[in-house]
């Protein structure tokens, strides 16, 4: 049987790296793409994969990578639009750089991947586009406004794109992880002004997932199981469906918890 060809953005670390490892273990031809070229190479070398340096905010570069991967391998079967950054803080702590960078990587990066892959996969009459969104794409998430905005957009884009591409044989899935133990949680606002948000993210994680955070490998296995069933939305851990249900059926309770979190963050910020 022909080997499946998979391109994973943000594949040098965390969830992307775990996806690349799980795909390699299943015998797929994997291309690890990351803005951090040396880290992509290091990850790819350990997995027996191929590495490419790619900044997903660069539309033309993304199109070039998709063209060269599908040209070289004869197809592109799986595109994981996974690269993303965490941006946190209250709205008045966030400047233009936070908004622009987050929209560029988390939203435009996905759009660029979609624009590059759709013509290739449509011509093939097959393929699967997998967009890493977040529980922040389904829930009210204050103190991470640019992040939650982009992740809601990625969920919406994925659902609508899935409907558009179904008749031509191309699948689309949005992945909505809860908190996962990766470097992202300790590296909010990378390269930008720091604030108190990392601590607040860790506190939210402890509140919402009191049994601790799963690792990216567990998530990757759940994602591949979900893709085999062609799920439109993969929520992980499964218990996070309870959080979605709570927001829907007990909104006043959830609003109260959120209000407490925001007040605690504001109080800490003004504390001497
Ligand atoms: N860790 C979590 O709790 C969590 C939860 C929900 C969703 N997510 C999402 O999962 C995805 C992966 O995050 P992670 O937790 O593995 O983070 P991570 O920081 O471990 O990995 C992110 C990778 O993306 C790369 N990257 C950043 N900007 C890029 C760009 N412009 N172009 C290409 N690559 C770029 C980084 O170099 C890094 O290798 C993100 O989209 C994130 O929003 C993470």
C-alpha cells in the first residue's frame, strides 16, 4: 500500500512533534515544518522524518513547501495546521504586537495552509486537513483574548471548510485540546512583552483539569483515532466535553467561576 504523506507545522515541539512521531510510527512519510529550522531538523532526525524551515505567516513560503512536498512524494495526504503561539493577559496589557502576531500565526497561518493544500487535495480527490484549535475555540476564555479569538475562528473555518470539501473527497477536522503539558504553557507571548498571564494559565489549568495535564503523545494518539473515524471535532481529554456542556447548560455557574478568575488576576496585578 502507498505510504501516506503528512506535513506537520509546528512539528519541532509539543503537540506537533508528538503528531509527527505518531505518524512516523505508523509508517507515514512525515515532513516536520517549523519556524525554528534547527529544532525541526533535530526532531525530524530522531523520527526518520524530513525537515523544512517554514514560517506559516509567510503565504508564499507555505505554498512553496506544499508544492515541493506533494511534487517530491507524489501526493499530500495529511496537512496538520498545528503551529501556534499562546498569547495571554488582560486586554489593556496587550499591545498591537500581541494581536498582530497571534492573528498572523494562529489564524493566518492556518488560512495559508488551507489555501496551499486545497488545490492539491482537490486535484487528488482525497486528503485530510487537520487544524489544531483549542478548547479556547469552544469556551469563554478571558485573559487570552487574541488567542481565544483565533481559536474560535479556526473552529468556524474548519467546520465550514469541511462542508465545502466533502463533495470533492477532502476531509477537514478541528482538534480542540484542553491544557496539554507542552512548552507553550510556560512561554506565553513569545518574544513580546511579558505579563502575569502565564501564572494565570497555569491556575486555570489546575482548576479545569485538577487531575493534571496529559502529555502531547496521549493527545496525538487520540487525534489519529479520531481522524480514522473522520471526526469533525476532536475534543481531548474527553472529560472536556463536560466543560462544554457546563457552559451550555449551567452558564451562570461557569460565568461565576470565570468572574472569580478575572477578579483574582486583576487583584494580583494591582497588588504592591
Ligand atoms: N499546550 C496546550 O495546552 C494547548 C492547548 C490547546 C491548543 N494548543 C495548540 O496546539 C498547537 C501546538 O502547541 P504546543 O502546545 O505544542 O506548543 P509548543 O510551543 O510546544 O509548539 C509550537 C511549535 O510551533 C512553532 N511555531 C511557532 N510559530 C511558528 C510559525 N510562525 N511558523 C511555524 N512554526 C511556528 C514553534 O517553533 C514550536 O515548535 C498550537 O496551535 C496551540 O495553540 C495547545
